[in-house]
C-alpha cells in the first residue's frame, strides 16, 4: 500500500494506534504460546535437541577403518629446450642464472643471415628479416603464450584439423528458397 499524501493529525494518531495494537497482539500471542517456562518444557527441548544431534551424526559417513594411501605418480621427464647459448659465463667464471630465462626460441641461422644481408631501404636486411619472422606462427617462435590474449588461438591448427563441413547443413535450402535473381552469393554475369 502506498503512502497517503493527505495525512492530517487525526490520521497520524490512527496509524500510531494501529501499530501499537499490532505490537500488543504479537506480544500477547508470544506470551500465550511460548510455554510457561517450567522445567518440563526445558527438559523436552533438551531432549529434542539431543535427538536431532544424534540423527545428524548418523547422517555423516564414518571414516574407513584402515588408512588409505595414495598411489605414487611418476611424471614423465620434461624435454629440455635446445638453446644456442646454453649458459653464458660472467667475468668471474660463474654461470649466469638469467641466461636461460628467455621467452622466445632462438632464431634459425638462415633467417638470422638475412638480417645482415643488405639495407632496409633496398627491401633487404632488417626489412627482409622482419618479413620472414612474421610468417612464423607464435607457437613456433615462443615456448608458451606470453599474454592471456594469446591463449585463445594457441595451438589452433591442432583443433582446426578435426573440423569438417557439416553433412546436413542448411546452406542448400537457403540457396534454393531465397528469392534473388543471382542467388545468395554474388556471382558476376559473364556474357
């Protein structure tokens, strides 16, 4: 019920009295039905609580009597990546720990030679090297996806090989029932 806008003093007193009366009715009901507070009620409540707790503990499955051990899992050994520069030595002769922390696989020697062959202005050298590198897929250049956006198309060729054209596709039905002089697809008139 919406709030009344024409509220005068008489209506306000009526609402106050109605709210008080409702509160007294609730209090009277609670006094009447809550019990007299004797020990009998307390004992029956405690008995009900214990029965409920007993039923709940019976529902919980019991643990097995003998202990179960997990089987030992042997993982296959990881393939070590082949790098041109395995470990670089510093001036003190100690191996550099950051030498193997590379994301990109090393460039093949043939493509690397194009980098030093001519000038970019002539369309050779760095330009030719970058063009050759763009033809390689990211899966071939990197061990793993560096950014989360790369994960969407990572190893997509493996998935695409499994797809084929639908056997019962609807393209023929649409082509035959579509009202167009030249069909669905535009085919140029050769005459």
